[in-house]
C-alpha cells in the first residue's frame, strides 16, 4: 500500500479506515485496476485522486509513443464512481454503477495519468462527478493530489469528463 495517501483533515472527512480499504482494493485486489498499477493518491468525502503510471504496454503504436485514450477513459469512469462512493452512508457496502460517461480528449498523453474527480451531485439514486485527467512526467513533482478543484484550464490536462452513476444505498 502506498504510504503517501492524502486524506484531508475535514469536519466531514472520509474515514481513514475506509480510505485504506478502498486504496488496498484498487491497488492490490481489483484485477484490472491492479494490473494497470493504479495508485490512489488522495481520498476524501466527494473527491478522489488516482494515478496510472506510464507503461509501454498502454501506448499506441506511434512514434513517440502516446498513452491509449482508453486508459484516460478508465480513469474518468473509475475515479468519478469512487468519488461518489465516498458520499454514501456506508461506502463499503453501497454500490455505484455508471449510467452515462462523457470523455473529452484534449491532447496526447505521454507520461503518468492522474485523475482528479469531484462530486457535483449525490442525490437519492443518481450522482454526477466531474473529472480532469492530467499527464505528468514521473520525475516531476506535480503534487496534483493537493490541487484544488479540477479545471479544463489546467495546462497539463489531457482529458476531461463527466460521469452519471446509479447509487445503490443501503
């Protein structure tokens, strides 16, 4: 498990125990996300930051290689849904299923991909998240997890999206 997980100290904070369970599940137990070496960088109520590091197996066959757009779409869908899960009374037993997903590709990506997801609305049965994906050189200290709200004005944004999700509350 990554020791750098950021859980912000807020009055309505997401429980650290639940954050650790979500992080372990994504990083070690979830077949597809674990295979992608997905890392949870920050988690709090209504917000999630997660990264998929650059790997040549995830690139298009162009020169120089670029990350396949499906990886950004995976991050948008997954981060948006998990951010909504943090809004449930019991985020570990409730459920979230994608109803609609919109992805806007802004430019090619050639480094690590990091998604910043924020919940826009968590209603009784439907929730909506907005997500920005940035591409960074792993050698740079971009500290994306500590940035404020996602925005299409970010110079390093490679994709943005919005997801609508069915919420299954206990």
